[in-house]
C-alpha cells in the first residue's frame, strides 16, 4: 500500500522537505461521519529505507506505507498510527488505471481533494474532501501532461484524478493534480511608470499522468 | 446543479466493478499536513 501525492506538497524546488514528518488524515466511507484514519509518517526514515521516492521534475512523490498480511495490515516502522478503525476502505487498486495514451479530449473526469485555500470556511468544513467534475481539455504528448478543464486550488495538489472511461463507464485513476493554469493580466501606466501583473485561476489544471506515478512506484524498495 | 452532478457521480460509482464503493471513491482523498501547509493525496494498493 502506498501514498501518492504531488512532490511540491512535501518539499520545495530545492528538495528541502517542509517537515521531517507529515500527518495523514483520511475518512472512511461517509465523509460526513467522524470515522477516520490518522497517521504520522517520518519522511526522513522512509527516505533512508528507500520507501519514499519522488521526482521534482514530474511533481510525483510516492511513499510505501503498509502491507497487507493474512487479512491484516502491517504498517511500516516509520508510520505511527494515531487513530484508525483497522481497515482501509478508501484504497484504489493500481490495476484500475488509464495511461495518457489511452485518454481522449472531452473524457469526463473528477478530482477529489482538499482545497483548503477556499474561503467561506464558516459555511463548509474543508477538512472534508470535495469532488469536482471536469473534462480533459488537452493532451500534451511533448511534456506528457494532461490539461483538464476543471478548476483546482491550493490544497488540491496531489489529489486523485478519476476518469469515467466512456467505453465501459467504469472509473479509473489517470493521475494527480499538479497545479492550476494561471491567467496573467499585465498592465502598464507609461505616463507614471507603473506596472502590475494580476494572476487569476484560468479554470484549467495540469494533471500528472499515472505513467509517471508508476515510474516512481517501480523504484520503491521492496 | 452541482449537487445533481455530485450525486450522479456517486450513484454511478456504486456500479463500478472495482472495490471502490460510491462512498469510498467520493472520499478517497487523503489530507496531508506538511509543515505549515497542506495538500491532497490518495492511497493505492497492488
């Protein structure tokens, strides 16, 4: 069992970790209940044991987390269980994937994540995941990136992107959220020498395809 | 309209042959706290 996320959620561009350990929180089944799993994970120890792999260029980080044995779950030594009901219900099978060359524009997708940068926090509990619907707007086979017409915000990074495959109408992982595509507005007042740049969320997002995630998973220590 | 989409999504997931139920899939994101910031992730198994 592994955790998948975006590299920039855990470290800066110089590969400096934001913290030696991270806290993971996930919810069982109905996210409106309080049933959840919480874990503290030492990234430094995982790194030493080769159970944590990442690639800044593709913005992918994978962390081996636990293994299942005889119906139970063995957590790796760098994982500290804070609260858990004992079973994972929100795991995705790695067999349920679609690679970038299997995708088409206009395919229907969903993102699931925690866009905690959104406001109105008094009206919503942003500690709960939110689903967003979109479509594949474009496929860039030069950089091997998926462009989605699906707004994402700070906090969505690293979240799963699910495809509704039009052939069988089943659900597959196609990648993770990397960043939103900015719309930049430049203006300049030549008379007074002022200039400014406003940056907005265009509503398009960059999705890292599952292909790159598989590459990092193959590098994990066994 | 967004609610309609959301519930349509959840109901479709219930017919998925994978191990995900509609509730699991809808909540399959992991909240990651790293330093002072936070992000999302997800668990997979092989």
